[in-house]
């Protein structure tokens, strides 16, 4: 079983979060997959962004604000 570190992008409203996760690669048919901790981490970031709790989201991921370039 090997782990590869990746960045998952989560978009919620006007924010985008870069969440560091580890993809687990193995010989079974479900490979690659996230650990349960990383899946919960992604969920926690998404919930924090929905609630507008940027301080909590910033503890778990890098947060960016999106703004339109043209209308």
C-alpha cells in the first residue's frame, strides 16, 4: 500500500479551498481512495465555508476568494 499526497480543490460559493490529502493506492479494485480522516477533513472544510467560518476553514486548508473578471 502506497500513499501519494495530492491537493483537492473544494469550491463553495465565492471561496476555493486547497485541501492536502493522501491518496492510498493498493492492489484492490477501490484504489486509489482517501482515508476516512481525509474524507472528514474535506467535509469539515466544505461545512466551514458554507457557514462562513473562515478561521476554521483556514486551519484545515488554504482558502482563496473568487471574484469575477467580467460580468
